[in-house]
């Protein structure tokens, strides 16, 4: 059994009456068996701590490797999906480009055929657009107070080179683009007729909106056009309202 002692003045050890809790206790004397037991327990505890630490570190490393593998797998799966989407997109773009090329070729052939039928020369370079009619027309609109008012505008009917067999949804966009597209010199097709402004809404909206044009009185402004299929002539036509009369219509744009 362990003894709780203090170091004597002249050497040697003396028991202390308070045991382990005695403030004068400086040493503990125990048998070798007791020491061996304590040492063994200490070593065992140290091994357990070391083992626990090792297991914890291994678990952490396994978790890191697992997380890294999972992340790599997720990244690989995501990359596969991205590559598949990119491939689909590339295929779709190629198909769209192919369809646009076919459509452009179809429109070009249709325009050349229409020009030939109407004896417009040169058939490959002629725009295919002809002025059928232009005259003054009274137009009703609502002002800012929602009152119905009247104004005298000009109405011009332009025949396109596209036959009525073309669907309206396709031909409306195509014709408007061709009327408003600028050539290499910066001129639009409507500029040849003396229409030098375009407002994509009605007259009532235009007179309330001055920001788009600082001096509107200087311009012959075309409003949002209407479309109609002339089955007697066989072609789509554009009905344009504009604020001033046309200039002299070029001979190559007149119906003969």
C-alpha cells in the first residue's frame, strides 16, 4: 500500500498524518508491484490515446479522400452533362444555320422568279419591290386625352417579290427587314422613296413621343405598316402610312 511521506530534515522520509491531501506530503512510497501496475495503466492509456488519434486521423483522411472522390465524380458527371449540352447546342446551331441557308436560298430563288415573271431587270439584283399606289388618306387616331381625332396622312402600297404562298408569319418579318435594312452606303430601301424616318407604332403614339426625333417636321415618317395578300396579283403587299408624300418614285420601282 502506498505511503504518503515528507522528506525529513536529516534525510529519510516521515509519514504525514493527512495522507495524500496533507499539505506537507512531498513523496509517495509504493511497492514495485504498485508502481508496475500504475506504469502499465499509464502505458495502456497512452496506447489508447495514440490508437484513438490514429483512428481519428485515418477516419478524417478517409473522409477527405471520399469527399475528394465524390467531388471528382460529381465534376466528371457535370462535365459529361456540359459536353453533352454543348454537343446538342452545336448540333442545333448547325441545323439552324443549315435551315437559314436553305431559307435564304429559297427566298432568293423566289425573288428572282418573281422578278422574271414581272420582267424586272436585272432579275438577280433588283429588290423586287414595286410601288402600286400612293395617295392621301384621312386617318383617325386617339390623342393623349383619348379623344378621336383625324389627320391627313399618305398611304402607299408596296408590292413585295414574295408570292402569297409564303406564310404570313415568315414573310412579315422578312419584308420589314428588307425595307429597313441599310446597304453598304447606309441607305434603306424606303429611303429611295423619300421616306427617311420609321416609327414602329401608330400616329397617336408618335405625336406624344418627341424623344426619338428632335425635328420630326423635317422627316417623312413611316408608321408601323400593315400587310395584305393580294391574291389577284399573287404577291404580298405592304400598306404604309407616312407623314409626307413620296419623292419621285424611281422608274425601276414603278408597276409597269
